[in-house]
C-alpha cells in the first residue's frame, strides 16, 4: 500500500512539475511586460528579424510616399538597416512591444497592432546621411505595422488563460515540491524513492525539451513566407531558448540526484530495460488492441523521423544524452566511492527495479490509440510544407479550364495571348534591387495572372560582404558592351551606387543569377526563381507558363539549374515547323512550361529552345508614349518572318522604370490598339505582351480583349 501511495504521489508530482515549470517560465518571461519587451527588442540582433522589420518599414514608406521611391528601395533598406542599430529605434520598438503586451494580456479594448510609431522620423534622419534628396520623399508618418490582429474575439479566452497561468506559475512548483517530499516520506525504501524522484525530474525535463522541439516545428510549418519563418524561428529562440536551457539543467540535476542516491548503476538491469523495450517494439503482441496501438505508435514516430529528421535528431539526443549522463555519473561514483559489502550502497541490496507490463484497461487502450494517431497526424502536419517534397502528379480529371478560361482550351498555343513582364526578376520586394521594374517577384507575378516571364541570367560571384559581382570575364563582357546595354548614364549611376564595375579580382564560387546587365544592381539566384515557378505549376495544374531567358550564361549551365529545380518535368518540346498542340492537350500531358532562350541553344536539351527561331518581336527601345503608337512600333526586330510566335515589347526604356509612367503605358486602350494593329501588320496574333509594372494600368484586361474574351 505504501508503495502504491508513493507511486501515485510521484506521478502527481511529475505532472505538477511539468506544468509548474512551463507556467512559471511563461509567467516570468511572457506575461511580465518589461521582460516581454526586452526579449522582443533583443530579436533585432537577428538578421532574419531585421530583414522582416526593414521590409515592412520600406514597404510602407513607398506606399505612403511617392511611388517613384520604389527605385530608391535599396537606399531605403540601407537607411533602415542603419536605423535599427540606433537607440532611438530600439526605444520605439520596445515601446511598441509594451503596447502589444498591454493589448494582449491586459483588459483593454482595441485591435492588436504592433506598429513602430515615429519610425519614419528615425529612417529619414538616417537617410539624410546617404541620400538627402531621397529623404525628402519619405513621409514622417511611416509606422511599419508588423502585427495587425483586428479580430479580438479570442481576447477573453486569452486573458482568462493568462490569469490562470499567473496563478498556476506560483502554486504548481510549490505543490510539486511538496508531492516529491511526500512520495519519499511514505516510501518504505526512501533511497529508492529518491532515485525514482530524480529520474522523474529528468523525464519531466526531457518531455519539456521534446515538447519545445515539436511545438516549434508545428508553429514554423504554418508560416508560408520563408523570411517570416526565419524571423519567427529567431523570435522563438529569444522567448523560449532559456526554457530549454532550464529544462536541460533541471534534467541533469535530476539524473545526478538519482545516480548519487543509488550510488550504483546496475548495468545488467539497465540492459534488461533496453532489451524489454526492444521486445515491445519488435515482438508482435497477441491482442489486436495492443497490435493496433503499437502499429500506430511506430508509424507515427517513423513519420516524424522521416519528415522532420532534424527535429527527430534533437529528440534522440535528449533521450540518449539523459541515459548517458545517468550511466556515466553512476560509473564515476562507483570509482570514487565504491559500494560497501553488505552495507548501505551494497550491490547485494535488491532495489527490485524489475517491472512487468501491467494489464491496460480498455479505456486506457483507447486513449493510447488516440494519442498514437495524433502523433502520426502531427508528423504529417509538421512536414506539410517540406520544400524537398516531390512535384505533384497531375490530377486524373478532364481539363475544362486553361489559364483560367474555358474558351482557351481548344486553341493552339500560337493562337493564345499571354500577359507578360519585361525584366521579370527586377522586383522591389527582392532585397538589393536598384531600378526595379516591378513590385513583386516571379511568384507574385504568377499569382497576379502573368503567364509569360522575361528574365536575364548572368554569372555572378558573391563577395565577402555578401554583394554579388558580375563575372564579366566568364561572360566575355566589357565596359563597352555594358554601355551598349544600359548607356553611359546607366553605367555612371550604377558606379555611383556600387563602385567601379569590373575592377578588382573576384574571389569566390561562381553561380548563375538573374540580373539586368549588372548583378551589382540587383541579383536573385536563378535557382530561387525557378523554384517559385515550379511551386506555382505544382499548385496550379491547369496553368501554362512561358519563360523567355536572355541568357548570358552557357545553355548547358542554365539547363543544369532547371534540372536541379525540378522544372524539366513540365517542359514542352516543340519543332518550329510542327503545328502547335492546343492548350488542353499541353495541360493534360502536364507539359505546361515553354522555355525560350535568346542564345543559340543548339546542342542543349531539346526543351531549351532557340527563342528567336520560334519567336519574332517588335522593337523594345521606346522613349515616349508617342513612339508606342502603331503602326511604327510594330516593325520587325529580332526573329524571322517564319517564326510562329509573336512578342510585343511594350514599355518605355529607362534606367529607372517609373510605376507612374507604366500606368499610362499599360492603359488598356493603348495596349489593345497596338496589339490589334501589330497583329494586322505582322499577320500574327501577339502571343506575349510584355510590360513593366504589371499591376499598373490594365494588362490582364487588355489581354482578355485581344483573346476575344470578356474582360475579367
């Protein structure tokens, strides 16, 4: 009876210790307003958090200020990065965190908004030192909202939970201590009770660490944006890293206590425990209920190991490390203080640690089954955003809609107009891009409705400061060719911003980047862009995309990046003189990507087409709206009269593209008028209409009209 009472008290003490440790920590760190604000501010030291904060502030500065600020985005980012290190900004951030804490955990009304009041003033001050003219364009009322939860329906429950945590964080640790002492006091073998108490503390500590690993994985798996996910990981470490350290320290203390109290490690008995666990896992139980629970548990754990190997390793390290520490301390004590023969600590003392598997009631079996299923489901949910997952197979169903319209399915590809973007990779939301031609990158453009992307590829080398430098030697490019591409004014502007181009020895590994002439003015790894395209095609099985590459890189090198990105499975192969398949056929066969390249692509994979063998185009150097008016803007440029596809280049050539000007250039009437006149002049439907700032004007509406469809 005393043994049973001691065990019941020990289990109760373990539960109280587990929940008491967690609630006490939350009470001291999360619910304390000063500690909460200090930990939030400390996250600014992490580069991922700084990136997210900087991006939000810059986005709002551009949105509230002049749209032309988009061209100065890298300067704004530099100014904000500098401002983040100032005491003034950190004071703003700390006060914002205090405000959020008050709204979340105090009984006050209002939306939960983490905004950085007066951030604009600090940014303007920093910007004046590097770009005084740009500083005058930034509005002082920039706040950079980082969190905005207008729905407060959850507030009452959250406040009640906070109140409970404040109470339990004080009471439960004290209860745990009393219960541990009571379990020892009622035991007939108190030394054994101390050993069991120490092991209990170690197990509780291990469960806390394992719980932190699992909860962190679940939280991060629900964040889609990679930058935000990295920032959330850093914030998690700032707020809960100390709990992990506390648990590990408490677990180590419990193990040392257990080993010291026993002063003997029964190697044979420990090995017997391990062997018993092995038999539980490998031996098939006789009862169906046990077999079901065992199968579900093994499947759940295995899924977790396969889908989240890093997290599984952390869990294994905690378990193995705990066992090793117990074994090692016990062995050490045997050497330092060997047991006495037939005395206290003697090996003849039978601790009766051998235990048999108890009979489990049906209700307990049902609970175990549910828990095992939950483990399996959790493993799947945690891994649902795994970037290494294979491409999805096309659903086994008829194709009824092609690129969002049923009417397009019966048309061959060369009788369909695709909305396109020029310099698609030059996006303001990609950090470091000077002279951006768009707000969103490739993924954002595809989500918006763009279906033809015009990108440039270059060889680049990332230097020790993290900047990408163009490998002009490998490309066979010199300053004269750069001037031909962007003009003396463009080159001069580039060198004012990033230093002399082509000077100094480049050291590092060469990679392929998407750049516009010079990677110094903006560079995105080609692999990243291609992964965005693949993600879109994976998620949208009824969409077809054209990718036109102005490649300053060798076709075989470019094709290798396509292969690594997993895009080749979607690539369509076409011979110029063959009739084009209709859209339904292309989509049904899952050949939903047409790759065109400006270079001579002969000798490369057949899907990497010579772009101007298949395509003819209009000129692309226009300097005013008047020059875009047909028919003079429809004259032939690259490609041959026999090329079956037709590209209309429709933008004003400028070093710094203007969203305001793009709104006029992308006017629906102008786009439709030019498209129809060029079609009549060239005898081809314009298959690609490429613009700057795809979200200005009405590109999609104009394409619908040119396709003979009602505007969306």
